[in-house]
């Protein structure tokens, strides 16, 4: 029995969970509590490392694949580098916003702080081939991340903590 349950893919497991909750609504509170614990296991250092890694992996092959002459015109290397940079960050920002929508403000804050720390770390110590094309990107993108996070209406203490991180105080 356990072997079948453990072999379910994500969609199948979601359907099983929905079926359980439909059949026994009394499990809703317990399911919610477990979901919060699972979702809350993320910490800002993990996100920082993931962000840094995603950005630091960008290289000249990626840039050369985007920059230069195309059938639609010419793409400047700096523009291509920014596109790559933004695409590498998008999954983290989306996860931050998803946690805001799921009413998990502590997890959204951990993502915000982790993204900021990852950007600061990238600015300070990247060995990426294209980091020279992105001198201003980390600093400018920190503001974008904070503005997106603030759309979730965080409290004043959380805003102060995030702003301190953005100033580089907690690296």
C-alpha cells in the first residue's frame, strides 16, 4: 500500500489529497497545518545560494546565443545579458509572490531576503563570464524585488528587516 502511495506523481498525489478532503472535511485543519510546516521550511540562506548559483551559471555561451544579429534585427549584448539575468531570477520572484498569494508572509519574506542576499552576493563575488555586462543589475533589481514583495502588505517590522538586508547589513 505505501509503495503505491510513494510512487504517485505530483498530480496524482494532489488528486488523492483532494479526494481525502472531499470525503472527510474534518482533515482540512490538519492538512493545512502540515502544508504550512512544509511550505515554511525554506530559509533565506537556501534561497540566497540558489539565486547566486542561478546567476553565476550564466556564461558567454548564453550571451552569445542571444546577442548579435537576428532575423528581427540586432540585440545588444547588454540587453541580452539583462534578459538572461531577469529570466534566471523570475522563478524566485514568482515563488515569493506565490507564497504571498498563499497567505504565507513569513515564507514570502524569507524568499525576498534570500533573493536580495543572492543579488548582493552576486554583485560582490560573481565569477560569471557575463557579470561585466550586469554591473548595475543586482542593485537595480533589489528595488524591483522589494516593490514586488511589498505588494503583499507586509508589516512595518518585516519591511525594516528587508530594508536592512537590502543595505547589505546582514550579509
